[in-house]
């Protein structure tokens, strides 16, 4: 019986090395086999970091997964929250051409200020900002994405904002609000002006 367990452990370890060639996981696994009593053999699997080990008794399946992706999700979630909190803290601040804060803004200057304050060094102009990532459709955009608009009808980007979710975005408007405000994306003036969104993440900007 003890030999069978050792063979099982060997096969399990071998499969781990085979998987490593496909997609390595930074788990630093340790496998220990002991025999506490004559009728019991103990196989202990542990790891140093970054992974979870799940053993399913029903089908005797051992699943090892990396925790790094979850850490990335948590980091991005915090970043998006910080972007939105900073942007909303400027609600009501005035619009001023060729200005990027901290009290007054033009549209691209507002995005420039919000993103750079969170260590995301995006370009200064709305046109340049619209080119820093993969264009996202209306269906693909998520909270925290940078939005690009053509408000002049001339076929090029001339306005930008930050998506808040639920069909709303925050931006520095030169229109009636003449300052930082929240507008609807799918109704009113901006309904047909939206071009695409850009997802800005750590390390994705020049």
C-alpha cells in the first residue's frame, strides 16, 4: 500500500512538471509522505505562495491554481475606484481651455489629471488619449474606461471622459455645465457622439 501511494505521488509530481511546460505556476510546491501508524499513510501537499490547492473527495481530483490573477483583479478594482473617487471629487469645478487642473480643466486635461494622479501617464490631448489602447465598443466598455467622442461631427476625436457605469460618464464639459459634470452616454447630446473606449491599466501606457 505504501508503495502504491509513493507511485501516486510520483505520478502527481510528474504531471505537475508536465503542466509547467504549458503554463508554469509560481507555487513552490512541497510533497511529503509519512506513515504515522501501520494502518495510515499521510500525503501532505503545501506551497509557499501565490496558489490555492483544492482536493475534491468525490472524484479524488487535486486542483492547483494560481492566486496571481485574483491579485491583479483586486489591484485593478482598487485603481478604478481611485479614479472614480478623484474624478467625482472635482464635480462642479470649472471648465477652462488648455488647463489640466487642479481646479479648472478642459476635457482632456481633466482625464490627464485624473489618470496621472493615479500613476497612469496618459497623453495630454483627447486625440492622443484615444490611441493608447485597443478600441472598445459600447458593449465592451467597463467602469473606469476612458471614452472618446466626436462632438463636432468632423470625423475625429475631440472630447473625452471617464465611464462610471450604468450609462453615465464624468467629464469636463464646455457646454451648458461649463465644468466637470456627469452626462448620459446613451441618451441626449452624446448618444451619437461616442466613438470608442480605451481600458487603461498599469503598464499599458507609454
